[in-house]
C-alpha cells in the first residue's frame, strides 16, 4: 500500500513539471534558421546582335550592365545605392524553396533567343536556374529588374 501511495505521489509530481524546451532545430522547427540571401543576379545572353546583360541586387546597391556586341552605342552601365531595409525586404519576399524546385528550361540561343539565368547567392552557396519561366518565384525575381532598370 505504501508503494502504491508513493508511486501515485511521484506521478502527480511528474505531471506538474514543465517539459524542457527544445534545444535543437529538429525538436522545435520554429528555431530553424532560414537561409539568408546575400544577393540576386540576373544574367542574360544571346540574340543575333550579341546581347549580354548583368543585373545584381546586393545588400546595399543595384548594378546593371548591358551591351550589344554588334553595336558600340548600346552599352549601358548604372549603379544605384539602395537602403539596406529595401534590399532586406526584397530578399525576405523570395521563396528560396520554390526557387530551388524550379525546373530549368532548354536554351533558346540556338533559335536566336536570349537565355536568362538567375543566381541566388546565399550564405555559403549559390542556387542557379536558367530559363525557368514556369516557376512563380523565378518570374517574380525577373520582374525586379524592370523595377530598377529603365531600358535595356
């Protein structure tokens, strides 16, 4: 009988104790650190006139360079500072997992097209996708260029 009372008492004490908090990301998914974007690059190349462009959004600036090798008068270069909060907002609105899952399209250069490659530079690695026009995040990133570049 004493053992039964003692056992009941121990059970009551254990039920009232707080569970320890999770200490590893696998125990508590909310503590998993999200990958952080450092910069976004959009590179385009192709066409009969030899069009090339390079567009970068970094943590503090936007850089755009383009050229048509068939014409000396078509070279464009611009660099503009942006507030870090603006870049941070852009980076936070990119769905990295969706971008990782994008299916790349075939090259369109053989038929006089322009291939476009988007590169997300993350902490310690890059994710690159070419001609992934069927992916929502890829297209969203591509639209960023038109926000910052007046003409190409």
